[in-house]
C-alpha cells in the first residue's frame, strides 16, 4: 500500500559564508536517499541569502529534489512557519540545514507507525553529533511534558493539519524554544503521539538553542503562559518547576490526568513504550542527585549535560536572588543557605540547591 505524501522543511541562510555548504548538501542527499514508498516534498525556505547559497540550491532544484522559496524572514521559526503554509504532505518534518538522516528506512518506519496508530505526531531517539562523535539522545519521561521538552523536535513528524490548526510556531514571542511552546499546546489539547524506537536523524550540536540562559528564560515563560491557564502558579514557581527544584503534586496530577481524560488510549500507548511512567507524588525533589546524574552523564555525552547543569545552577541563583536568606558559615565559608519566599523554602549546601519544600498545597483554577 502506497504511503501518504510527506513534507520536509529546511530553513537556510548564507550557509556558504558560514562554512556549512557541505552539511547542507549532506542534508539534501539524506532526504533523497530515503527508501520511502510515497512522495517526499522537500521545501527550502531561504532567508534571502546573498553568498552563493541560492546558486548551490539551484543545482538541486534542477535535479527535481527540492523547491526553493527565498525572501527575508524574522528568524528560523518564522521560516518554518512559511514552510508550513506551503506544505502539502500529510505529515511534516523539520530538518535543519546542518542535520541529516542516517537511516534510509527512517521515514518509512515512522510514517507506517503514525498511520497504524492514527497518531498526530511521532518522536524517536536522536543521534547527537558532538566533536564528530555520535551519541544517542533518548526521550525523557513523556509525563513530564508540562515542564520539559521530553524529546528533540528534530525527531518529530507532525500531521500538517495539526501544525496549521495551531498556527505553527509562536515566532513573535519565542526565538529559541518555540518548538516547546507548540508541543506543550499540542499535549494540553490531547493530541496523540507515538514513539518510534529507532534513531534516524543526526542533530549537530550548536546553534541558537546553545544560548542556554535565553533558552531557559523562554522555557519558564512558556510554562507559565500555558500551565497558568490550568493551575494557579506564579512565573517564579514555574522557574523552580522547570529546574525540578520543586514538584507541585496537585499540578502533576492535573496535567497527567488532563491528557489522560482527553485521550486515554494515548497514555496507554506511552506506557506501552515505557516512556510515560506511573503517577507519583513528590513533596521534595533532591536536586543534588540530579546534579550528580548530569555530572555522570556528561562523561558519556561529551559535555552536553555538564554545560546544561552549569546553566541550571546559574539561573537558579538569579531566581532566588529576591528570596530572603539565612546563612550558616564555618571558618568564613558559607556552608548552608536557607531561602524563603511566601510558600517556598529552598535549601542549598556549599552553593548547590539540595531541595525545595512547599509550605502549603495550591489549588487548581
């Protein structure tokens, strides 16, 4: 049976001048080499390049591999939105100009699963290329979607009509994490996802998402703008939630059961793939264990999580700067710090946040 038409969208801008021409060619070639029993429409949205990128792309236009649209845009998410308006496939995939597909059967496997499960989106493990090494990045617990992007969006096929119905990505407010804003809205709307266990996309480490501080600020804003519609929570508490310093048990129950009530089959599907864990109540979250976990993982992930953990600590210190503070010093060294603000108690030892305690439970709206 013939598979449905799919659309691949790639945003480009002056890739020749930035020394990424070979990477772009590799991306184009990897799409062309797919063993897919259906049509693949590859759309290039170029931001009015003036360095020879368009001349390079024109070679592949003549081969019939791609269709190119070139005009000025307001960033990568604006370019992706332009691609969505032109997409005619049933499913859409966003492939960065310096990323590529490594498994020639990857599209076939993902689309077959989407069709079989009648799902709205699929996600998979992804290979991260860092210093010429490929490291598998596996999805996190999907039930934590309300404070974490549980997978890399470069592994995600999405129904094109869903992308259009949700208006694509909010490029006006988010320049780095608009993909998480879209995903969070999709999850809260009860859309169904399906997990494909095989890696097929290689993501090259680097780019706008490497600006950790700005990315973290956007994540907190996204969580607040979406979750505060369901739950009485402050933006400051969303920051603590994002960094897993505090877990509001009522909020976890509300979010988990929100999607469960909208689509019970979806939650069952998550459990089938051991992605969505059973509901647990947390009153304390030991961030020290998480920090050590990141340290250990950094040995295997070539510093990716080590850098992320460092930025989590920096951002946490900014968040608690407005808290009242009591300290215990020994020989002039700050050993223990206790931070208080309204219902939040945060304790750190030697500068590391150990746990956050909630003085009272909160009520949903």
